């Protein structure tokens, strides 16, 4: 036997014998992603396709779900192939059960259910937000962080509670992602508009005053959106700049508050908006001032992906938790603080 | 001469003297990560707000430190030093203390004052006279709107759940009991209904499509 082959064979034997692993399917909104992760936390594969609505339009749930349904079979095959495994090698099938868009969620759940029944695998519903957080902890090695969750459906600060994640502060109306997307749409960008707004903001020079609303540890962005829509005669770059400066400063302030009040030493930033360089810069300052370490997650895993579902799948599997296929649900508005997270105390 | 005793999210708290009196210097320092216009605007507004609401709060029946000096251009408030433990340090062992938080907040609300940051760290039990003092009025404002009152209570609930997780339910019940003892013109039932609505808006079914 050739050396390369032997090596590979030993490695396969190694993973094959010792480590449990499972398939994770993410399909809450724009992204359909599939990933295989093993119990050591090694991401064996992570593939995805992102649905892009036409410029100036928001996500259309049924169009997005059609996109996901089309891409799903190939992506599942790709994820297994990239991990050099077959579906038989999986110890469980995990899927994103919410919160998100009904039609999109159902694509993932239906597939997971089918695979589970056909191949006799335990099925595990995973909360999308918990997925972001736990994958973030895995990738950054955080143990007990203040978490800033900035995904499409969440703008929250969380800390670990008793077998759960507890909301420390959150938006009272729009999420940061929605604010950015809706502003983007008002100036003709397609959603998600984050990256294009970030680019545009770099050319902004003049700061336009926008409502800055912090209430305790909570935030409100709806007034800012209303205001900025009335200023559309100004240069878009200035508006994008001012929106980022104001909204991010609000997020930075409540993050600083959370660090000051809890005395925790790690700040973990997850979700799509985490990729924004200006926000990271601000949060670095915040962490510095509070003597905490900022834990940015690799850009490739900041946005939605299968690994955020597969990894919690591993954790639930270890805890002996799964659902019966007929009980595998979707919940469009699943509250993160109602999710049982047995590995956190 | 002044000694830094606390670094809050928006201000440094220094302990020093005002003439012969022990005094706290609350200094809102520049935040290097904010654009200057926004930073100056916020620091000025909050300094003024804090200094102007505190006397009203006292009139409403909430003990607050006396203010000795306000420096608008230096964003500094010099006030009476309240020596003692904060409720944050005591609540986990004595959840019933939350009733006091409820009583005080209710008095403020009845007087049309929204505290804006009703955190247990902002309630100090004075060693000198065993009275509870409320500090940190930088986010406070005047309003009698049901919505604003309910948000203030939402903040309490969230804060108890996140920072006092082991005694959360018990403490929140005590808080509500204390609050209802001095109910303002919005009855507690009405406030709780609004609270429920706010929580739904926040965490349930946030519409991804809009
Ligand atoms: N007059 C005072 N006497 C004694 N202690 C005080 C006084 N004022 C403030 N403190 C202590 O310092 C802490 C921080 O003060 P304060 O809340 O006013 O600052 P802040 O920066 O606005 O805080 P936050 O982090 O809540 O924004 C308070 O929680 C309290 O424990």
C-alpha cells in the first residue's frame, strides 16, 4: 500500500472508530447550507448556496424556498463527499427549526425528516441563534462570553443562564440587519445589503445626526430608519456612514455595559453583521476599555452556514437529546431564551 | 487626588472631596470609537439630563445623592458620595430586596419620571442612614406614557433574568409586589399587559420579511 493511502486509511479508521459525527442543515432565510461536524468539533465539510433577491427587493419566502429545494440534494451530496463520508456514517441529522421564514424552514425540516426516517438516524431540531453562538464558542475557544448576536432575525446581547442562554439586552423593534437592509432597499440595493452599505459608508464624510436610542440594555432602531428615509436627498455615502456610526455606537455602548455589569472577560460577536470591519473596530475599543478579549469569528463562519447546526447537533447528541421524526417541528418565532441548552449551567 | 472606583459603560466614577465632603466625580469621558459629533452630543445631553432629573426624583420620593457641581464642558457631575453596598451585591442572597426597587420605580413613574436604567447596580444602601439611594439618571426622561413605563419594567425583568438568574422569578415577584404598593395612575394590570406586548414585539416572530 502506498504511504498516502495508508495515511488516509489510518485516518479514516481513526475517525471511523472513535468519533461521532452528524449532518447539519441550515435553511432559515437566504442561505441553504450543509455541513458535517464530528464530536471533537472538527468541521469536516461546510457548503452553501445563497439566494439573492432582485435589486431593491427584499427576500421573497417562496422564491427563497424554491431556491433551497433546488440546491438541496446536490449540497447534501457535496457535504458528504467533501467529508469523505456517506449518509450511513452519520450519527444524527440536525436541522434549523427556527426562527426564520416558514417556507424556507420547511425545506430543511422536510429533508431532515426524510433522511432520518429512511436511514434510521436520530433527528435534532436546532435553534438558529443558538447555532451561531455555539459555533462561535467552538471556533474562538470562548468558555463564558458576553455574546453579541447580530444575525438577520436577532440583535441581542446574551449571557449563559441555567441550561439556557439569557437575553441581557435586545432591540425593541427592528434588528440591525433589518435596519441596514431596509435602508439599502430605499437606495436601491438588494438584500442582504450589509457589504454594499459598508463599502458605501467608507466614502461618507459628513455625519448626519440620527436618533440614538438606548434604553437600559435595550436598543431601538425604528426611529433611525424613519429619519434616514427623510434624508434621501443627501449623498447616500454620508447616510450610510451616519447610519453605521450611530447604530454601531449603540451596539457598542450596550456591549460595554454588559461587560462592565457582568465582569465577564470575553466578548463573542456572531451573526452576519459580525463581518463588518467598522463594527469590529468599535468593539475592539470597547473590549479594551473593559479589559476583555474580543473574539471575532472567522468571516467564513460569521454568516449562516450548516456548521452552526451540525455542531449543536453534536452537543445535543452527546447529551442524549433528539426528537422523533414525526415530532420534528419548525417554529418561525422560536424564542432563544426558551431553548434548552443542557451543556450550559 | 480623586481615585477611580468604578468604570461604568459611559462614565468613570472617581472618589474625592468637595470641600470637606466626600464626593463622587462622575466624568463622562470621550469614547474614541464614536464620531466626535455624536460623542459630544451624547455626553452633553446625558450630563444635563442626569443633573436636571435628579432633584425631581428626590421630590418624587426617591433618595438621590445631592449634586454639588455640574461641569457641562467637562461633562462632569460632582455629587454626594453614598457609601454602601449596591443591591447588585446583595440581591442573590436576599431576593426580597427587589421590592424596594419596585417601590422606588413606582414612585418615580407616578411622578412622570422614567429612570431609563433601573439596574440593581444603581441602587445603593447607604451605610450612614440605611436608606436606599438611586443613581445614574443619564438615560432618564419625563414621561407618563404607558409604553415608556412598561419598557422601564421590561428592563428590570431582563436585568434580573440576566444578572440574578438564580433568584430571578422570586426577585421579580417581589419587585412587582413592591411596585404595586404605590401604583400610579396606570394600574399594574395595564402595565403588565403592555409589558407582554413589548416582549412579543421584541423576541417573538420578528418578521424577516417586511
Ligand atoms: N453618588 C454615588 N455614590 C456612591 N456610588 C456611586 C455614586 N454614583 C455612582 N456610584 C456607583 O458607580 C456605579 C456607576 O455609576 P453610574 O451608573 O452613574 O455610571 P454609568 O457609567 O452611567 O454606569 P452604567 O454602566 O450603568 O452606564 C454605580 O452603579 C454605583 O455603584
